[in-house]
């Protein structure tokens, strides 16, 4: 799966411009899908027909990024960003627009900053993108207002069993869902690759009404905070400690029956797992679980350090364990136990 994950993470798919990711997934799923469609929002819905429960497995295609909002007279680009800490972007390389024009995010050099400027973190509106243009007219030959801006980080394996890349949130989920689609499960399976999750779960808001599932399983990247000076209760998740299961986040409280069955499935199959301890942030589950009269929803997440930044770090074994848990949950029809326990 790592080869596919490398290809997925190196595609650019900033929220609202997921076209390249969607095309890649569609191309690789054509041979195994019974039906496939792209809805008005841009969600890709892949259907493998089967008898029994209607199960939705879901991952979002978009990544955090930026958009050009103005071209200045000196040729520098002003940009807008969502979901990105401005403290992590200065000096980073980016690609702008469909032609992937090279750029660097810059701001005033440390030598020129006043004491008050040095003591305060720069905001996005105090930084700019430099594409090497000599003036506005020169810049306008290469880029335009409204162009999407993505980081250019390449996928690499490093350290002991680790990987680093941009867009692990949530190309890891996309990669896992694509591999799950290769298998046969005793259910009516819908794989949904959503858009604009990072802007407020927008794609999932419409997709859930198209599918109307009995149960949904979300595959995601999530926060790992196992870094220096962080105490155990602040970890959220830890890299290398297994697939992360969430009982609560900023948008969802998981039904106990769902969480218990995911835990039991992992334990019965010798799959490493951990509880996601934080309650901030959220996933597509936040909208799916309260739609269509309510959908039983659970999530399996990959712990990622430095999420929503130009480069995240995750464990390869955690990635494999996320896949194994999702596969066993579906293959062993654990969803049936959950739904039966809830009287459905």
C-alpha cells in the first residue's frame, strides 16, 4: 500500500479542487466497481453491490492548503488559508495553480523585525508567496487570483518504520478504502471519497443522503501529540501504538456498541489499537451520524504528528493496523453485531 500512498500524497487536492485525487481513485477503481458516480459536490461514490446491510466506508480527498487572493504591484502574491497554523509555513515551498508554478512563502527577515514583531507570531495576512516575478504584470503571466496553492512535500520513509508526507490527512484513509474495495464482503458496500471535509464536512453532508447507509466507518488521519514536554494525558494519540479509536471528538460521540465492537475486533485479531484521548477536531462522522434519521458511525484513525502542516509523520505499522482493523470489521460482519445490539 505504501506505493499507492506515495502517489496519493504527492497529488495536489486542496479543499474545493480535489480533481486530481478523484481522477486517480476513479481510474484505479473502475475495474472493481459495479457502479461509480461523481455527484454535484464532487464526491466520488463507488458501489460494490451485495446483499444485506448497506455499509458506507468513507475518507476525504481534500487536504489543507491556500488560495491566491491578490497579486501585488511588486509581483508578490497574497493568499488565504484555512486550517493551517501560520507559524509553520514561512519558508516553505508551494505549487500554484494548474501549471504548478513554484513559489516560496515569505515574510520579513528576522534581522529586519522590530522587537514586538519578533515576539509575535506572524499571521497569514502578514506573509506572501514569492514566485520570482519582477512585478504584477510578470506574475499575471503565470498565476491568477483564485489559483489553489499546495505544499510540495514528497513522501519518504525514514527513521525506524516511519513515513513523512503532506496530506496524510486524509490520503491514508483514501488509500485504505481503495484497498478494502479489492476484497469481497457480505454487505452492500459503498466507498465514498468526500470533498471539502477540511472546510466543514461539506461533501459528506450531501453524500450521506445519496447512500443512506445502515452503518458508516470513517478512515482518517488524526492528531498525535507525543512530543517533547507533553504529558501523557495530553498525547491525544501516539505514533507507533496502533490504530486510533475515538469515543468522542468535536462533532461526534460514538455509540458504545460501535466502539466496543471495534475494540473487540482488534483484540480478537491481535491488532494494536489505542484510544484517541482528545475531544477537539472532528471527521466526516460529525455530519454522517446525525443525518438521514441518524446513522451508526465509527472511526479508525492513523495518528499523525504535525497534522495540518507542510509535512506530517506517521508509523507504517499503525497504517497497516488501520487497514487490518477495517478489513476484519467488515469481513467478520461485526457491523451486524453492532446494529443488532441497537435493535436495527
